């Protein structure tokens, strides 16, 4: 018998819901420039406004996954949508910075909840033998809704930042009445008890780590980077020690010893690291070096996003045996690394057409890695821990994305400034003028803004563009090597995991 219509529509609907987690920060960051001016946010307050939703999400995402298991997941998902409407509504109507920050924190918690609850629900609304296809469609709808809504948000932000912040609440409000119609009731497990020591320790670890890596551009030796980053890593170690002694941990610590689970974590870190580097640095390159408008940058990145969305469908359909999963992840890793290596040939005068093919390779590679990686989290989740285990996919993804976002800025700065002194002297100018120019270029690389170039001669402007492009090329090369190494490790762990499963099946037989 064919599935009922509501069940057939459930997976695309869940994909649209998951897209809200991508749309919300994208639209908010687009609107932040005008919001900061209107609400007089500067310096540390403006930086906090840009990151507070991510930090709030990182601190609560596992708790939201647990609540989905402990309570009825459909009801918790409805509550998360209401919370998202309220959070962005507060930020949209905020008369001052304090309420704006509160609204963005609430929206971050809610958006994370919508993502992890919709992802966990995939395993409920689809049959095990159809999980790959379902995840492919879910991924397609997630990215497609993100593309459409982000473009709309950019247009709205040009006229009013408050209007732009109203987009996510509007989409959530439209989805709310359809949720009980399209999604079936999902059983709750009232016997589950919250593991507060585990939840608090991992939340603290993630917040500290993300806070630290956000300061990587100041240098990997700076106290602002080292202290919170290392503290977060130490606290994660404490979290593991706590969980080993707990009778009812968030999820069994033994999962970290399973090859398939750790392969999913490593693959997720690699994919999100690459995604952050490519999306951020191509945007910076086109805006800072080639002077694209923000609307042009959004259109320019469409090949990357479309391939990432569309590639998920064949990836989901090709999934089947464990061997097929390994082949898909291997193909995705190779495609991703080739795309990054192609980007490493970038120059200041590189035409847009020359960057389309690497975007296609990167987007396709990400899709072929993401679908089997998502399936591994669902398949490895033990009974009673579906919510926290699938939520950990978001946690590991945030880890990789934050590293890529921060480290790429630091690497562009480092590689670009490596031979800067010699290049400045080649211009044949006076020592004083050369020192001033070098200081301006270093400031531009460190801040990601070439606005320091105003009033400089054409030779100096060209030097700044060449320096930035050189730093970007080196960054892409290092990223390719790092992603290739992580991809190889994840494939090795996947092979080990499949061997573990074969031994377990043999023991049961």
C-alpha cells in the first residue's frame, strides 16, 4: 500500500521547517548593519548581537533533542515555532539593544529546536528502508527554502531591517497550522529523566569554544582565543568523565567508540568547516576585491547552493548497503577536495565563470557527504536517545562551522601578509609612505574590510586586492588538505564501524 498523502508530504514539510534554522541567522546578519545603526549598537555589543543566537542555540540544542523524546515531539515542535515567532518578534519591535539581544537569543534557541526536532522526526515518518531517500528530499527542501527566503530577506533588508526580521516569524506562522495536519503523532517516553550535569557541561563547553574561535582572527596565540577555546575543550573532557559515571547519560558514552558514530561526527566537522570557508571567503572576495553588491554576491553563490540542494536527491536514492554509504562519502570527499584545490588557483582578476566549476564540485561534494552522514546519526541512535543523538549532529556541525568561519579569516590574514613588506617596498615609495600603506593593508586583512584603501593610488589599491586574493588562495589550499585528511579519517572509521556491526550480527546469529 502507498503511504497516506499526509505522510508523503511530511518529509518536504520537515525540510522547510529545518530551513528556518539557516534562514534566521542569514536574514538577521543581513539586517544587522542597519539594526546596529538604528539601535546604536557598537563594538562588543554589535559583535554579541551577531553571535548571541548561535551561542544560545549551542547551549540548548541537546536539551531540545531530549525534550522531543521526553514529551510529544510534535507538540514540542509547535512550541518551538511559537517561540521562534516570539523571539524574532521581540527583536523586530525592539526599541533598544537590550531587547534586540533578548529576542535574538530566544530566536536562536527556537531555531535550533526546530532543526533538531524536524531532523529526528525523519526517522519517525519514513520507513527504515526509505531513510536515504527521505533524507535526500529533506536536505533538498532545507537548502531550497534557505535560498528562496535568504534572497527575499536581502531584498526586504534594503528597505527596512525590521521588515526583514519579520520574514522568519511569517514563515513560521504559515507553517504552524499545517504541522498537526502533515505530521503524525509521535510517541513520548515519560520515563526519561534529564541528565542535568551532562547537559550543563556540554552546553558550557560549546559556548566557551565558540566564543573562543570567534576571536581567532586576532591570532591563535591571543588570550581572547586561547583561554575560552582551551577551557571549552577541557570542559568537554570533564563532560565525558561525568557521562561515564552516569546511569542515565544524555546518550551512552560507548557511542564514541562506535566507528559509524565517530565517522559521522568527523565527516560533519569536515563538511561544515569547508562550507564556512567557501561561503564566507567567496562572499568576501567578490565584495572586497571585485566590488560585487550584496545582491550580486547572493546570486553568485547560487551554483554552490543549488548543487548542494539538488545533489542530495541522487545521494539519498543511491544509499542502501554499508558499502554504498562508504562509496558515497568517498565520492563526496573527493569532489569537495577537488573543488577546494580549484579555488586555490584564485587571483584578484579571476573571472566569475572560472569559479563556477569549483562551486559545483564543492556543493555536490557537500551533498554526497551530508546525506549518508545524517543517516548514520539516525541509524546509530539507541532507543530512548534519538533526540539527543540526532541533536549532536547540529553540535558537531556548529563546531566545524565555527572553526571554518574563524580560522579562514585568520589564515587569509596570515597568508596575505606573509610577503607584504617586500611587496610594499617594490612600489618604490618612501619609507614613511610604505609603512603607512603596509599598516593599511594589514588592517584591511585583519578586519575583512578594504575600506581603509580610500585615497590611495591605483598601485596601492591593486596591491591590497592582490594581497587579499593571495591570502585566500593559501587558505583554500590548506582547507583542501585539512578536509581531505578529515575525510580519510572518517572513511577509515566508517570501515571500522561496519566491521563492528558485522561482528555483532555474527554474535547474535
